[in-house]
C-alpha cells in the first residue's frame, strides 16, 4: 500500500468523516500542549448547485473547532470553507454542520464529553 493511501486511511480514524471527504490538511502546527490542524475545503462545488457554472472565489474566515485529544495533546481544527460565485456574481457555499449546537466542539467530542461528564465542561473561547 502506498504511503498516501496509508495516511488517508489513518486520517479517517483521526478526523471527523466530513473533513476527510471535503477538506485537505494544509499544515499541522505543534505547540507544547496543542496540535493545530489547518484544513482547506477542496474546490468541489456543492452538488445542489450542479446546474450552475460556479467559479472559486476564495475562502471565508477560518473557523476553529475543538476535537478529541491525541497523545495527551489538545486538538484544534482550523477550517477554511470555500466560496464560489456564479456568472452573475452571486456567492455560494456548502452548508456545514460540524459542531455541537452552542459549542465549538466537534459533534462526536461533545457527545463523548456529555456522556462522560453529563455536561460540556469548558465552553470558554478557544485559546
């Protein structure tokens, strides 16, 4: 199996499924206690707009999401969602529902915390 295939398989176990399918990792920054994964959405226009001719038009501001720790390090995902425009200049993007309602946690991580502690223990801003 090629190295790229192995890395792709590994990412399927580490990142939420939507991210593996629609985002590419552009960099990983390591701090003392935190891993920062930087991801950009692929240039694949949303299928619900397949009848339109869309062109890439940059990215929205970066969104941050807390996810499961890895090897005793906090994990923060930095996502850049892509924008597209049509011939008239109207802007389009894909709707993402990656975080638990009212939090900056991935849905899976929030469900785990709620099960383990009965509530989400830290709703402070991401630092």
